[in-house]
C-alpha cells in the first residue's frame, strides 16, 4: 500500500530518478501520485489523482537540476483519490513536504489541535498532520530535530519522508512498521518502499528496522533508533536485476509472471533437494528444531491463505501432524492458545502484511516458535521470525499474485516432506514429482490459447462458481479470487459436495461452473457433482487430470498433465490464472492494477 521514493544527490537532477522509481512502485498503489523537490527557493510540487501517466503530463512545470526530492504513488485509506488528497503534502508556509505510507491513528486529535493553533488543512488525509507538526517544531529545531519531536506525537503504523527548503541537502526518513529501504550510491543516496525503486542506480542497500530514523545526504547515511542512539544496519547486496521487474515484451506483468512459473519453480527447488531428500536447512530449519513441535498454526491473508490451506492438507497427509489455518486478520481476536510446542507459520508474499505481522508478534509473546515463508528478502516478516524460507520467485509486480502463490505451495511441500521424514514416512515418489514440475508446467502453458478462447465465452457472464473436493477445493478458492480481483466478475468457490446444501438454488441455465478434478480418489464423486449442475443447465469448465476419462460431462475441457496428485495444485493453478487473466483482458479491464487493490497491505 503506497509507494515512496526519495533521492538526494550532489548535482544530479532528482526528478527523472524519482519518476522512474515511482513506475517500479506503482503496483503498491495507483489512485494518485506526486513529486516534491526541495531547494533554497522553496518546495516545488506537482501531484494529481489518477495513475502515474497523469502525473507525467505535469512534470514539465517542475524545475530541472534540483538534486533533492521525494515522490509517492498512493493507495487511498483516508480520503478519496483526489488532487487534494494526493501526496506529497506541505505545511502552511510551503517550506516542508512529506510523503507517507501507512496510518496515523491519532490524526483526528492532532488535526484539531493544529487547526486550533491556526494551521490550514487542504486535504482529508491523515498524512497532512505530519508537515503541520513539523512546521510547529521547525521554528525551534532544524528538520531533524523537528521530525524527532513530531515522532513522539504520532501513533500508528507508518513510514514517511520529509524534506525542507531550509535544509535542502537532506531527507529525513522514519520507519514505524511500514517498509523503508535506503539505496547506497557514490554521489547520491536513495530511498524506496522496496528495492525496485532504486535498482537502476544501485544494488547496495540498508533496510531500516522498525523504530529507525535516518538522515540521508548525498554522501552520508546516519541511522538512529527510537532512543536517539546511532545504530549500524547491515549493507546487503540485492541479487536480482531490474530487468526482472520489466514486462519483457508481454502485454501485462501478470501474463509474464504466469509464464515464468515453470522456471521459477526450478529456482525455488534448486539446492533444496539432494540425493532424493529434502535438505531441511535450505528451508531455514533443522531436523532437531522440527522435532520439537506437535502442532502447526498457519496464519496468512488472501492468496497466501489459500496456499496455507494446501500446506495444511499436505502436512497432515504426509506427516500426520495437526495443522490449523487462520485468516490473519481474525486470528488475534480469536484468543488463540499457543505454547512452546506450537510452530506458528506465517505466509506472506511481501513480508509486510500488517495482519500477519501482528499474528507473529502475538505468537512470540506467547512463547511460540515463529517461521515465515516469504518472497521478500529483508522484509519485516522475515526479520521478526525465528526462521525464514524464501520462495525465490523474483519480483512480482502484478497485484494479483501468481508465481509467489505457487512457490509458497512448493516451500510448504518441502516442509511437509521434512516433517514426514522425521516421522519415518518418506515419500521418494513425491520428491521425484517435484523435480518434474518445471517440465510439466511448460506443457500446461502450451494450452494457453485454448484457455484464451474459453475466457472469451466467460467474459459476458455475471456469476461464476468454482467447485472441487479436497485439495481441489482449496485451489478453487484461489481460482475464484483471481477472477474477482482482475475481471470484477462475481465468483464463489464451494466444496463440491456442499452444492446440494443450498447453492444449487443459484445454478440456472448458462451459469458457468469451473470444476477442478485432479484428485483420483474423489473423482467419481466430483463427476456426480458435475452432473448435478449440468442437470440445472450450467455450462461446465473442467480443469482435469489428463489421466481421467475424456468423456466426462464437461462443456470446456482443460487437461492437465499431473505427475503426482499431491502436486496437482501447483500445475492446475496455471490454467486458473490464465482463465482469470484472459477473461479480464476480454472485458477490457486493467489487469496489472485492479481497482481498489494494492500489492502489499501494510495496514490492518
């Protein structure tokens, strides 16, 4: 949610770098955007509602050659997407500008206090209290001192950057939960909500910890903790290229990321299987550590939650260890019972999901061991967990998750196999199946033109139902979410056997039902459920193990080469993703940037 970029250099023009950085962060929000530049003559600012292209049309009015500035692309929380609510925000004198990600929880109280002191607000946002607070304190302090004093008044989860025309050779950055990273150059330094904001300039970075404040100039970075003490944060090298975050000739990032999956699976598995065994240490754990836990609690949100459901089934089947899966936003409020015999497993693509982070912190308070699966090196979830496994999917730019989802399932499968080995329940055939997945994935992608033609027929409908049993039901939940996210069609997923308990009332002539049948042990029952909806006039779109009979009562047939039934969710995810993608394209929707959504949800 919201993307932040900062640049402070010796002589270079900040404007083109900031705008380019915002392009790489637009997946984090695209309701509005803006840029502010600081010089001795004042703050120059341009901002507008709409996507980044709308801001690009205004940039000629900004002065060139100014080497200090900040930028923002917004996902609205407080205040509608309007020109006034777009960031950056400024103080009454136009001397201070700020950009902000997250939520200031006590902004109503601060706003009333500042208005009483004569401050004039131009927006409905919580962010605008920050520059006005800085204005209050800058009279007695420099920008750094003003930020430190203002920080004591702010409550919430946030990150912000501040610049001042009185002090135009520095940026002051604050991190309270929301992600913020410093990029290290030679004659300039950079800031971003994630690495992609500055990878065109440097791969050297420092990740700010929760509670840090940083003062960044062209040649220096000083980081202090909440007590004001100077701290060292390790310098890391980012090991992926900015070209990985570009479309590479594909019409959308989402299609690129779907097509990348077979190769990404190979990256995810590389080094983690040796001599037909899982190398447990390569997923961040040890056999001795795993042997301590009698129960696993998975917490996740959205797509990651659906991956967690598949993980639960795999762990329970293979290792016979009980697993609970909870939506992270509900977990804390259910008064969970945790102890040292429980592993709390957080699954998060971004590693910054606020609800999931809150669950991790609660787990640690209750003495539980915390383990995370994430795609983002150095993310808060990774740093605050006792152990972490990275999915190694590379940058995922489209808001709707694809390759991050399937690699989460792969890591969960490796975890299940490691636990099973401890119980004396080894599964060499499943490990062999994992190694075959990249080849099978390419075979699935060969059928994408057939799926495209099917999607053209689905595009003119209003309601779609997804059904499946067991692992297929968990996959159906992810399939319907993808369709809703990017095509805006109403879709629902049901355990196929539940149709007769009420849902059949919604099935009528022509309604599409996507039936997933990859589990041989329940396929006869699944066929019975298909016959039930066919009898009510439904059109059935079948995603089916190609070893099952081709004569099934299905209108549109998508065969999947399933190597091992327990790995079917990884392969069958591809046609579900493609079906959603091509349906959205046929409807003319913005696939990579669906309305009202953002890639990383850093507020509760």
